[in-house]
C-alpha cells in the first residue's frame, strides 16, 4: 500500500524539516535579531561580537552604511546620517512632534505624495527605506548563522503604534525582502519570553521605556495563554527625550543661548546629544559625573556637512561665522559636576508622564494595584535608577531586573516566529493581543462613532449600521479614523472611500452596514454594504503615511536592477572589514613581541606586506584587498608559529610532566 504524505496547508510536507525563522526587535536606538535553537531563544551577534545593532543608517554618494560605523559619523555628517528613524516612520510633516522637528534633516514632499522624504547625498529617501536597510542587515545576520534563507519573521512594534505606523513597518519589511508572519507588540513579546523562561502565572505589567517610545501592557499569564488585558503608552516618549533634557541642561550652563538665541548648528547638536546619552548611561551606575564639553573638530567646508533643514516649514542654513562662534563658545568647556540627585530632578517630570498611561491601562483592564503579581522592565532606559524607583513606588512591588531589558523583546519575537512557522516547540502557547487605539467612522458634524474600542482582543471583526442624511442620497463618503477623541479632526485619519449606487430613499431609510476587520498584525480593512440592494464597497486601509504599492514595487525593481552593484558593494565592505581585523591584530602582536621574535629582515618583510594591505583597503577592489590579506597571512605564518610556541613555553614553565593535562 502507498502511504500518503499529509501536511497542514502552507506547512512543509516533511514534518522533520525545520523552517528558518527569526524574531526582530526594530528599535529606536538599537535593533536585534533572535532565533530559536534547540528549543531555546537566543539573540545573534555580529562577527565583531556585538548583539545590539545601532539603528543608524548613513548615506554616502555611492554606498549605504548601517550600524556602529554609521553611528560614529552622526556628529560630523548629521544630515546624511539618520538616527532614531522609528520616531519618523508612519508620520507626515504635520504630525511630527517637537523633538523630531529638532532633527538635522531636510524634509521634502514629492508631487502628489504625503510621505516625507529626507535629502541625503545618496538620494531622497523615506523613513520606510531607512528602516528597511536596518532590517536587511539583521536578516543577513540570521541567514548567515542559520545557513539558509529565512522563510518568515516576526517583527515587534510599540504597543501604541497606530495603524499608519504598523503599516509603514510592514512596508519596510516588504522592501527588505522579508516575509512577515506577524507584527506583535513589544511588551507582549517581552512577556512571552519572560513567561516561558520563568514559567510564571498571574497578572503582569510590562513597563517598556525604550529609546523613542513608551508602552505599558497588562497581561494575564495562565497555562500557556498570554492574554493582553489592556495597553497604553506614548509613541513619542523615550530615552531620546532624556538626552534632550541633559543637552538643554548643558546649554543653560553656557552662554550659548544668550549669545545666539539658542540656535545651534546640527554638528554641535548631534555631538551634544551623544555626550548627553553618555552622561545618562554613566549616571545609571555612578552617583556623579564630571561634565566637560570636548572640542568639536568639524570641517565647515566639508560638502557632506549640509545643515539645511525645512522641517519646521522654515529654512535654517548655518555659515562658517555662525559655526565658529558656537564651537568657540562650547569647545573644551568645564560645566562642573552633575550628580544623581540633580539628574533625577531634571528627568522626573518626564518620567512621571509614563504613570498616566499606567493608570489608564489599569482602569481599562478593570484592575487595582493590589491585583498586580509582577512588574517586568523592558527597554534600555529602564536601567535608570529613578525609573525603577518610580515604578516601585507606583505599583508597590519592586520590578524584576534580572532580565536583559535590551534583549527580551527580540527573544519573545523569535519564540512567536518559531511557533507560527509550525516548528516543533517545547511550549504550547496561545497569544491573545489587543488593538491599542479605537477605530471608528466620522459621522455628521465631524463626530467619531467608534466601531472597535481600544483594548479589544485581535483578530476581531465588528459591524455597525448607518443611514443616509439627505433625501435621495445615492452615495456615502466614509472617513476611517483612529484615536480616542470625540472629533474626527483630533484623531488620526486612516482612509477615505465612497459607497455609490445607494437606491434613492427618504433620509434615514437606507441601511448601510460598515464592517471593520482587524487582523493579527493589528491592520484594518473596512467594508460598507447597502443592505437592501447588497451594494458593496471595501478598502484595505493603507494609511497615507505608508508607501503605495506602486512605490514599493518600484523600489523592489530598483533593488533587482541594482542587485549586482549592491552585491559588489557588500563584497567590498566585507573585504575591508576582514582586512581591518587582520591589520589591528597584527599591529597589536608586533607591538607586544615583534622586536623579540623577528629579526630586521623578517620585520621588514612583514611591514611591507602590511603596508600593501593598508594601501589596498583604501581602494575599491575587493579581490585585490583579499589577495593582499591572504599574502600577508601567508608571510606571517612563521611569526604566528613562533608566538604559539612562546605561549606554550610560558604556560608550561615550572610545571612537571605529571601536572600537564592533555
């Protein structure tokens, strides 16, 4: 008898074939990728050993740099180095908040478009494209480790991201070539990792203060069911805002504001923000820090140092005299000591803003403070002692601090990706998430009629009937909005569409059903149906601040067209990195024992090969760089052997043969 091979739709017919998946925490300050290996989630490191990838992208005229190297350029090339792009994604120019308007970028709108683009030396790029570059690097990291192409990913988003921001994130993933199994909320992912790791049950609060966003979620963990009861937060509040407060404190300690009306050039602003971040991190572990603004070595004539910006609908262009005044005012300035108490007083009003969403989440969940079992801290900013103090005072229980707040979100995403792909798992889990903001329709008078209230478990479908306002009305305009305000103008506009062909009737006689469907990613589709004639119109909500399908298609075509160029650029970067590692290691070894282990002729031979490699890394030929590196490694074989022998000799000195273990 022939045995039939049966499998679930969409799953591998081979039950032993494991699908390659990853979870990605696309963060404001740093991003991570994690996988599940042998039943255990783990974050993946870059070849240099760093697990955290700075969420920074630098655009040069002919290349794109992502991560730590890009971050280093943020001070001297701010207009081409995009940081904290997560605070821009899904926004129009009009919806940017005050901190984002201080960014050193020049935004423009293309004809008939609403999504802003940032001028760089490379091109005019969107926040979605910037996010896609970060996702590409993380995906490559996972694929290099797993040895194959990812079949699916789970990407985390702040719980308080609205539909526009979620759709923009999914667009970025699509642009990066990723198959998104699901978007899940960051606090939910953290609870998933924490709950499975600790095998706990009860009511848990996930307090998530990251670089650019704040979320609080209340979950019930019971027998493998992760049910989100309520979520609240602020999508424009995070560690970046603390950095701004510290920077403003430094400026107030100088004569800068009184001299030039508080306008500082973008090079100085970026340098001060990085220094402010260092101060913040230092004060998380020490009681005080000496604040001394270093000299800024900026070349005002560098064409890459463009500072123009029309983000606030005006134009600011720095000039050499202006820059010189600023640098003379700030350079090598001793501002004295900033102690922990002063720092806490400075940031406390901002931190107390996080408690309002906490109260709202408790109220929405129908819970009291005494119902809370545990509080889990997520996000790098929760390392600040004042944050932990306020959380303890508010909830009445000390928060859990043994988990790495930077990694836990990515770990939870990896667990969910592994589960959704149908891979074998040691845990049976059911994840019940909620929608963060109410969804509704604008009615007459500009009022909002909610269809799906906030904190409704998703996926969900809800419907409500409406009618016509005028006699003989044959069409109905529908305006879909998101938010908690009563007036549509105060909510986020998501989509507009029309239902036509309504039979002419007296006002109020037509029966028009509007149905909202929210999928597991928190994304919305709307259908309007005239019940008497069954006339229907529908729309999958694609917010105006995301990319249109044709734009994504065009970008994907560009990616294919330039695939060979991109491949060559990547080969060059990989060759340069490998060469640099050899150069650094060899120089360190020569400084240590080069004079004792090498004679003059041998040293000269190595130095010549080393100089050839250093010279080749300045070029653009990856083959030449690799050949120079391999030649140097071949020449150094005898030196490496001598160093190994010396190390073994030193290790065995003074030992008897009986003491040596092989």
